[in-house]
C-alpha cells in the first residue's frame, strides 16, 4: 500500500515545477511580445508640426508629449506624440522629465497615425532652447519601415 503513495508523491514533486514554469511562461509570454510601430504609424511619411506643449508624460513603456497646434484657419488642434521610454530618453538622448515643460514651443517631425488622428511617433524634436534631437536615426527608420525592430535586424 505504501508504493502507490510514494509514486503519487513523486508525481506531485515532478509535476509542481513544470506547472509553475508553464504558468509563469503563460503570464510572462505576452509581456515579452512587442507591438509593431508600423501597424500604428505611416512609417514612410513624415509631417512637421509646431506647437505649444500642454503635457509631457514621463512614463513606461513610451513617453508622450501633448501639444496644441494652430491649423490654417487659426483653430487649435490638440496633438499627441509618443517616443521612447524614460530610460532611453535619459541615457541615449539626455532628455529628462524636466527638459520639456508645458508652455514650451516645440517643432516635431512625426510619422503620422494610420488612423488619421492628430497623433504620431516622434522622429525628431526641436526644443524650446533650439536643440534638435533625432530620436529615430535614418537606419532605424529604414528597419522600421521594413517592419523590423532593431534586434531583429541585428540578428540577420
């Protein structure tokens, strides 16, 4: 009678780690997936917009800048644009959460939204102090236009 109890305990001891790893993979798998920017933005088009910053959201996974732009008729259109996360902005480009402030006049070069909304992905930004920072280099842009991320392109 003790033999079946030992086998049962052995099966539980072996099954528990596999179940935990399987559960962890199911939970973490979607977090490792990365969305394609080419699905949301027209990667082969650039637009230049100039406006006044209303908000700079310093957050992961992507920081956003919201700003007001006057159209040809003088109407104010509220725009938004996304860029890299805080860590990349700070380390690679020297941008901090206080670099861009409400009231700052900025000029942005964007990949516009596929949906036609006043939103885009920032390629280049000219700040209020006159500095121009290129956030997406031409080679990175070429990779994204082909629908590849930097890591996928490096592995080829």
